[in-house]
């Protein structure tokens, strides 16, 4: 789900939110996309936000995204995990399950 800067900060305030900073031209981002879609379907209590760094440069800068894909996991507005590069589904599941409690 794409989001714009205006509502990004309020969107991450409640619950678990996985944020995917990506670009349409990025090979590893394209590999990551189906994994994130599976994760989104698997966890009903997880919100997924995709941020295109070419269209949302200010957000990418604010979160110091230098390489893509960069994934953040927020819980109630606070960053709890961050990973750069392609991430296996199992690693994402571990993240989410660790912070669901």
C-alpha cells in the first residue's frame, strides 16, 4: 500500500507497521515485493506501508535511507527493527512475532 508523506507519521503511530522503502528500478526491491505481500496477508494485525524513495525523498532522508530496500518495523510509532537489503521471509516473521506481544 502506497502512502504519501502527509499521513505517514500518523499511520505508524498505532500497532505494528512494516515500512518498505523501495524504488521501481531496484532489483532487490522487486525480489522483496512478493515476500512483503505474503507477510501482509499472513499477519492481520500488521500494517504495511510502501514508500517509493524517488517520490518521497524527504521521508527517505528523514529516516536516513541510503540503500534500498530498507525495511523498518515500527511499534506504536517507535522504530524497533531495521534491515537493509533483501530479507528472507523467515527473518521478517521472527521480527513481527518478537514484537507482537
